[in-house]
C-alpha cells in the first residue's frame, strides 16, 4: 500500500462503509452486490488480456465469448433479478460494452410487450434460448430521432399474406443498431406500413436476417458492420439493406395494431404505451452519468493523492498534486456532481417504478412530467458528466492520456449517451416544451402541481425590479436558501424564453418559427430547470441521512455543488437580481474554504463508491496507489513490445539509410 | 455535387478565394501551398487504407513507411523551407502523427543548437542521413513539467572519461518521448549531472540506444513502447530504463556547459537561451488550435448543410439541420473562434520571428512578455478548441461518433496539446505570474508598456463603484468598444487576484501559500487576459483587410466572437459593472441576429479554409456533400466485414445455442 494513500484514508472524518450502504440503498444491497462482483472476479473464464491490446476483431471476439459465458453462468447461479443481472454485467463489462446488449435491452423487452399471444408463444422461447439472437433496428443512415422521417417500407401483399420489406433509398439503410452487423440472426425492424394502398405509419416487424443454421445472411438481406467508432469497439453496430425481403403476415408485432389477412389495417387503442421504455432508459442513463463520473473521480482523486509534482514552498519535497488549489477546484466539484447524479439516478428509478405501477392501473397522469424530467435530466447529466470525465483525465496529466488510466475508455463509451436515446439538444427542447406549456397554464390562472409548481409563483415573485432595489434574500451558506435561488433562476429563465416566443409572435412569424427563433433561450431555461431539480434532490437526500459524520461530509459536498453552479452561472444570478455583487465574492471565498474542508475526505469519498480494481481497470486508480510499477508492467505487455525490433525497421528504415 | 451544398455556395456574399489568400498570407502562398498539396495527393506511394481499419502495429508500420518515403521525396523535390516541409507533412499526416516526428522537431534542432563544433561535425551528418535516428527524452514516469524533479543520473567517471547513465528508481524511467519505443537508435537524454561529488543539475547527453547495424537494444538499455493511448496510435511513445550505460565524455552536449577531462564542471554563460524553442513550439500550438477547430467546423458545417432532420414547420420537408437556431449557436461561434485562432497564430508567428531577430542581436527585452503570452494563449486556445471539436462532433449526431467522420481522430490527436509542452493550468499560472508582477510594478508607479499596459490604467479606471451608479460606456454593437470591455474585465480580474494574494498574506501565510490559495483567481485572471488578447487581435486583423465583402463577413464573425464570449462570461461583465442587465438582453438579441446573418455564408466560410478532401479525410465533411453513399462504401471496407460470418459465431454462439 502506498503510504500517501494510507495517510489519506487515516485522515477521513466519516465512516466510509456507511456511505457505501447509502449509495447502494442499504447494507443488504451492498452485501449482495459484493457477492455478485466476487462471482465474476474470481471466475477464470472472465479473465482476459486488456482489450486495449487487441485488434477490433479480437475485441469483438472477446466480447461475444464473455456474453456467451455470462448467459450460462447466470443460469448456473440462478441470477434472474434485473438489478442483479445489471450488477453482474457491469463487473465483467468493465468500462466496455456487451456484444449481446441489444438482445437483452431491446429485442426481448419488445417481444414481451408487443407480441400478441401466438407470437409470444413462438418468439419468446426462441429468443430466450438464443436460437433467435436479435436487435432493434430503428435509425437509418439519413434519419435519426425524427420517426416520421424513416423510409424503410413494409408493403402488405394479400396474395401471399406476406409483407415485402424494402430499403428504397440509400438514406433508408438501417444504420447503428448494436449487434446488427455480425451477431444477430433476427431484427425487429421499424418500417412504414403500407396496405391497401395507404401508409399507416411506423410499425415493428420481426425480420430474419441470417440462417439459424449457418448464420449466413438470407437472400435480399445486405447486412454488415458499420466500421470503427470513437468507442464501442466491442460492438458490431450494423447496417441493413432490405431488398424485397418477404416475411409472413404474423411477423408484424400485433399486440396493438394489426393487419388482417385481407390487408385491413386495425388501429392500436392508445399511443401512449411505448412511452414507458424510453422514459426508463433515459432514467437509467442519469444513473449511468453518476457512475461514469464516480469512476473517473475515483481514478483522478486517488492518483492525485500519490502523484507528486513541482513545488508550492521552495525547498520542500514535491507536494501531492491534490494540494494544489487548482487541482481541488477541478476535481472536488466533479466529485460533488457524481454524488448528486447518483442520488438523482436513485430518485428517477424510484419514481419510474411508482409511476409504472400507476400506468399498469391505467393512470397516465404523471407520465408527461416524468417524460419531460427524464428527457432534460438525461441531457443535463450526460453533457456535464462527459465534460467532467475529460477534466478528470486531463487532471491526471500525461498519464491520463494512456489507455492504462482507463479514462479514455470511460469517456468514449460514455459520451455516446449525449447522442443516443434522444439527442441532447432535442431532449432539452422537449423539456422546454413542457415548461412553456406549464408556464402558459400558470399564466392563464391554472394552479400547477408537481415539480413545475414554482411557475405558479413566478407572476408574484418576479416582477421586474431594478437590481439595487430588490431585497437580497439568498443566504449563501444555507443550502435551502440556495435551492430557492436555483428555483427562482429557473422561473426567471422560463419566463425569459416564454417572452422571447411572445416577441417573435408579435413579428407575425408562425408559432413554429417563433419556437425555433427562441430555441437558445429554451435550452437555457431547461438547463436551469434541471439544475434546480438536481440541487433540490441532493438537498432532499441529506434529510434521509442519520449518521452525523456522513451527513456532515455530504452537506459539504451539496453546498459545494450548489455554490460552484452559482459561480459558473453567475451571470444568471446577477441578471435576475438573486445575488448581489458582494455576495458573489462571498461565494468565491466560501468555495475555496469548502475545497480545503473537503481535502482530507477526498480519497474516502471516492472509496465509498466502492469500485473494485477489477471494475475500474485503471492503473492510475488502483486502491493501493502503487501506480508506477504497474504502469511499467502494463506497458511491457504492449503488442509493439512483442518483438525487440519491429518489422518496419527492416522494411523501411534500413533501406532508407542505405539510400541516403 | 449535392444540390443543398451547391445552393449554399451560391448564396455566399463574398469571394471565398480572397479570404483563402488572407488566411495563407498572400496569393503566392496559397498557390505554393496547393502545389505542395498536389504533390502528396497525386503520389501513389502515400495512398493507404484508412488507418482506422488497421491494428496498432499496422498503423505504426504505415507511419514509418510514410515517413521514410517522405524523406526521399522531399529531397527529390528539393523542398527544404521549413514552412513548406510543414505543409507537405500536414497533407500526408492528415489528423495523425509522424513516426519520425521527434527526430525533426527535437533531436535535430537540439543538435544544431547545443553541440559544440566537434560534436556538430560528428552528429549532424549522422542525424541528417538518418543513420542516427533520434528522440528527446525528458519526462519520466514520476516527473513531468518540474525539471528539477527529474531523477535520471549521469555520473562522470574520470578514470575512463565516461558518463555512467542510470535510472535509479522506478519513477525515473523515461516515459512518453515519441519515437523512443521502437524507432530511435539514439536519444538526447536529460539527466542530473554528477561530477567530482557534486550535482550540477540537468544536462543533455546523447545516448546510443540500439545497434546502428541490427537495431537491437544495447546492453543496459531497457527500451520499449508505453502501450496504447487515447490517440497517437502511429507513434511509439516509449520508455527507457538505463542500467549503468557508459557513454564517452564528448556525448554530453557541450556548447554551453562543459565537463573537462578531469571532471571539472564549467558553467554555461546564460540560462535564457533555451527559452526560445519552448516559446516557438507554444506559438505553433496556438496556430494548431486554429487548424484543428477549422477542420472540425468544416466537417460539421458542411454536414449540417446536407443533413435533413425533423421539422420546424409541420407538413414541410425536413429542414437542413443548419436551419435550427440551436445548431447555429453551437457551430457559428466555433467558426468565429477558428478564424480568431488562425489570426492569433499568424500574429504569434510574426512576433516570434521578430523577437528571435532581436535575441540573436542580444536583445532579450521582449522575451518575458512573449513567454508569458505564449504560455497563456497556448492554454486558452487548446482548452477551448478541444471542447469545440467535441461540440462539432456531437453536432453531427450519431454519425459524428463514427471514425469515418474524422472528428474522433481530430479530437484525440489534438487534445494532448492541453497537456504537453506545458500543462495548461501550469501555463495559465505562468502567465498569471507575469500579470501579477506587472500589476505590482504599475501599482508601484512604474509605467508599463506592451500588452499589459492596460494595468497602468487600472488604478484610475476601476475604483469600486456600485453597478447602478457607473456610467455605461460599452456599445454592444461596436467591436472597438467591446475590446475595451474585455480589457477592463481583464484589468479587474488581475486586480482581484492580486487582492486575494494580499488578503492571504494578511493572514500571515507565506508568499507561496498565498499564491496557491489564490490560484483559482489567478487562472481566471489569465483567462480574461488571453480572451482580451484574442478579441483585440481579431479586431486588429480587420484593419488589414481591404476587400469589402470579406471585411464585412469577418466583421460579423468578430462581433459574434466578442458577444458570445460576453454572454458566456456575463457574470464577469456584470460583476465588474461593465455591462448592465438590459445590455445583456441586448447582447442575447444581437447574437441571434448575427447567427441568422451568418447563415448564408457558413459553408463559404469553411470552404475558405481550403482543406482538400484528402486532408480532411472525413466522409461527413466532403466538399461535394455526397455523404451517405460514401459512408456505406466506407463501412463495407470495415475489417469485420471481411467474412460474412465472424469466427466468434462458430466458437461461442453456436455452442451456446446447443447448450440451452
């Protein structure tokens, strides 16, 4: 054990284990999580060379191998609870992805929820026994979030009772689905349904892609890998071009909409039903933002405690880099953010389960709010977490750039969340739509409830006043007061956006153009709303914590989170008259004090995340802090070191020397 | 040609070619640059498969091949002007790196400047004929920017007249030098010189690493590749462990310091001489920031003009995504930033050349200012450009995540500039040191000259006044007035940092601790200073431009750059009373107008950067806008598509199905 990091742990003022229990949701959950982690870690079948040393094809190979093993092991151990499966997977995946991911997260759930009885009986056993390995093919080369724009067609032919599937243009080629390129032999394909000469919009069809015997693509199916990406090297994201592929009528998923044998189209009863999965996945992503940032902070903060560099006081030994105020200012607010997002993730999960209960009883009333909340929070947390991961990486200096730090892997595999499951700007604008609608309702005298109830007060509280004459009510040392300030900022920015739309409309542009011409303000309003929600939930979480030591350190983190947000967005708080200029100086001063106050607990706070070395897979983030010897050992395994003299020397350099 | 992009070009209001000449520094330079580019592009020996499809070892192999080839071609064509060589290289390298990079940028220049006459005669011919392939080994596993912390030792043994080189600890292993792992047979090694029982600090030594015949590492030399990184896959960044390696006395570079045969150490005459190269490289990096961002904007803006998505007005066809205000708000300020950094790069280059002239005549007076400026601007531009590249990438939606967009390559190969050649936070603090020193001189009544002369005025101009009572002088539509505002902001933030130090000192902490406890404010001050310099130089550049059309569009860009900076840092401008709240709303409104105003010129403005498709190497950034068919074609070449059925199917999936 590195003595620096041991000393850090001795200086902690709270019980790390207790905080871990809070993060897991209870002591029992911590215990079970550790049991599951041990199963993977002690399993020789899951040992492999660092994926960074392998070629893309080898990485894909390794991922398929692990997925296949996992399926057998989960059955062997009888692990079937989704949360436990998730836990099992996150250990063996490390910072990477699973080859069969979409089979589990999209193919199976879609079959469960959209098959009619006969379809269920046929397809679920095939899928559960992996005879049918599937994916979900929605996005196309030329089309993303906008579903109506998708071009793939499924035309019903009553003569043979088949659908004929086609990719009529180059832009209609299915593009991006995970596992589509090489792994899957089936796909649920979203296509525009044409029957009896009419288009009925998007529907889902089960399309066989490859022979279930030989795995060779079927006639008319042009399928393959879309090529290397920023990350996700293990996944065969694929393309799919369909050329007059015929599938039987009952391959259309018919639980809701139907096409009868003669081609008659039968409408689905409600359109709201597909909402749920989307909301669930976005809620999950919020939690993932917390995880990714927590891992990154673990690595950067542990490394900052063992790395010595330069000098603060001349003549003294080089200090730990964590003693530099600038380093603390980079890392501690991110640490606070990681905690905030973990708690928000927990909250979203709870709300989702509660509302799902309501929905199954036919009560959709809370869905719009949850939908709006999950969209905005997904964007807010993934943007900030992505940036934060890079800050952590660069805070490790040059060594953060090495793949052995794991930070490049964490970044490239996480940053995709900013784009998938709803592009972030689009998400922010969805939330804005809900906010503006609520604002307009409030202005019309309706009493709002739920998270947007603050818009009720806006009329009353935010009459235009000059900055100097407003009474300053915010106490920068009081979290509750800061939550209030964030709330008023959100209210004000929603109002600014609504007024921008109003002004545009007065120029006689259309509603839609007015919206687009105010989009910058709308995103800003959403952002302020999400920021308010996060601060509020973090503050609320403190109320649940009994242990004094843990409560104290988390309170410091929450205050840091809130104050740093104010400093970074000081213009908003000054502009809205919520803070005065002298208060802003107070905020700066207080922030510095909080950094110093957190310094002794920094390592303990990342220890509490409880990522074992095998999961972090980072030489810089090792629990024992013995960084350098392991970097050297890791480097020696680099593929370029397999031979003392690389072949290129004989091929190019030696001949060059001879010619000069 | 894609009709969308053709229409964009038809709508431009200025002569693209004229702007290209300005960027190149004159019509003749444009012509020559294009000639050189054609030499590479038409050369079949530089054609190669997309590096993204290759394994790391293959990528290194390809890079060595290209470097060897380049050396022969440059001689064949008689290209020897450094600027022309740079141009030639940037075409064949694209976004990647050169295997022999350090031989050219560090090994040769160090030999030229630090060899004495006999050494020059021996080593320069060896290096210029590539018999000696070299690199420059400074950083160690445990030590970066802080030179005094380096541990490698060179101990003089007068008995044999040799130096004995050692890596005494694990942390002293040389780590990171490019080309060290496999390519170089020599290195200039920085080591602590010990002679006659005394340590004389760092000196440079030529250490043979590998046999010049067989390329096998010499006895006592443990050398290899440090393993995969975020980017720089083509480069064999290496480690070097020296175990009692003996080199003759005349392998110490002795132009300045010397060790005589008996071991007597002779001091160098001046320490300032090594300053120059560092300043030069940092100035170059500022220009690189402009290039990297310009390339990224070219890709994202061209793609945004051909990509259609969603709807603004219901019922109408999907609009070009560049019509979304949010997309414009992401990309156009970055486009303005790219222009700004290109102009700042030009300026730095000119200043460097002028000052180098002075230095060679013994006049060092301008060096401290240039040194401070190059440090801060390097940090300021690389941070913002790195973040900007990622914004460009994500503005391309999912397709930006594909390696075919080239944006991942641009990012991973550019972002290390935030760390190398001086870690950015360290750089910001160096600039801050100069600013605080200047501030104190001004406070003591000295009249400052040069870029920091604004600190002279600070005393009289920035007396604390309440926001409301200050006369508002800034005109948000006038660039000169905005330059003034940036200047006053910088002055105010320097003052705040100086006062923070003062307050700390009053708490009776040491000078050094006061510095560290004010580091956040110091970085902020540096940042504001650099921002002022960039805005000022951009505005100054406008004065050089005669053509009305070009002048008009660049003026719009400059105004956009200045106003967006104000919006992003609105807190600073409000806090210092430079802007009022109503003015800030004006800024927001004006920004939206500028975005709309730039919209028709966006494609033309990136065309003016004049990056050939072969240099961009981006399917999304193609000049002809024909994106989709080329994405499909590119994907089909993916290594995973070499076989229809990947071997992993037979190895793992088929057996899995049999077991279930």
